[in-house]
């Protein structure tokens, strides 16, 4: 059977249904229901049926009233169980035995109970506020542990739980923890007052954090705008520099072209001059030489 829906309120005239899931929750609610309905009925569940010593044919009005209460307690408990759970306790003759069988089934024997207590006590002692966890979430986890211990018969003093909550807070809460300890008596302070104070401080921290974040975003946006302007100026300066470099490059290319042309013409001029000299020299060599004086220019 699916677990019952706890998102809606339940009737005060109908006992909470137990279908085998979350026994601790059901047990606590059932206890409150029976106490509110008739505290004597809760006494029958906890201590056993009311005794009737007279024979049936000699019952008095008081005897009949006691028997009626015994039957009523048994009927209410049966109405609070699913078919599966009813079959588990249907052979029991008294309401107390029904209740005890359910307890042993889901809480175990005393040995199992002690083991569960040890596990929850370890969780209690190691309890710490988790990163990113709110005060409400942290207190919900803490309450689950202490309620589980209470259902098994293990309880802590209010002052011990208050000090445990304060010790579980991270180092960023140290100023607030110190302020709470100085302003309050830890033995008399309630968990509700402590959680209220911590939640108020948490809201203030979130507000200051949002303000700081907005300021950082504003400074970041301003820096981006300034950076954009500087980048624009740098781009413009770079563009101008590139234009000047291009112009100088073109001038240098023209100068080099002229120089190259000049050097080429000069080499051509030198080559023609040398050729003419060579021709003249060769011409001199071809002139006739005088046989008598051995000198050119005449015969």
C-alpha cells in the first residue's frame, strides 16, 4: 500500500492510518490522538486493559463501563491499521499487546533499540551545518535526530541542544554565536528563540550579500565600459599607426625603386664606357708599328 499523503490535514475524529511506513511518525500521532480522545483509553494502551473481577452475570455498571473502554481502545487501534498490519496483531487479546507487538516489529527488541540509539547518538554528536544549508534545513535535520532519540527513550536537556546547535555552526557565524552566548543564559534559552535569532541573522547576511553583489556588478559594468572606451581609443590609434606605416612603406618602395633604376642605369653606363675603352685599346693594338723605331702611328 502506498504511503499516506501528509500534505493535507487529517480529521480529529479519525485515527491516523499506519501502512507499515514511518512507524515513528505514526506512533507519535497515534499517542496524541488517543490522549486527546480519552486519556483513559491511552492508559489502556500503555498499561493494559481495565480489570473486571466479577462474573459476567454479576457485572455492575462500572464493570460494563470498563469493558466498554477496553473494547473501544482495541477498536480504535484496529481502525488505525491497514489490512497487512491488522493481520500482524489480530491474534493479540489486549490492546497493550497489540501496541507492543507493533513496537517490537518496527523498533526491534531492546538490543535493536540500543543499537538504533547508538547510531542516532553518533549522528547527534557529529552534527554540523552543511555548506549551502539554510538554518531551517539544518534545524529540520537536527529535529529528526532528536525526535528519533526521544521515540526510543533517549532525551537531551534543552540547554544541551542549544549549545549543540551553536557548536554546529560554521566559523562565519562566530560573531553571532558569541553575541548569543553573552546575551542569553544557555540553560534557560529555548530552541525556538535560538532558531528565530539565527534566522533573523541569516536574512541580514543575505541582504548584505545581495548589496555587495550589486556593488560588484556595478563596478564590473563600469570597468567594462571604461575598457571598451580604452579599446576603442587603442583601435583608433592602431588604425592611424597602421595608416602611417603603410604610407611610409609606399614611400620607401618608391625610393628603393628609383635607387634600383639609377643603379641599373649607372651599371649600363659603366659597361658602355668600358666597352669603348676596350675597343680603343684594341684599336691601338691594331695600328701599324714602325719597323725602324718600333712605334705605332706611322710606317
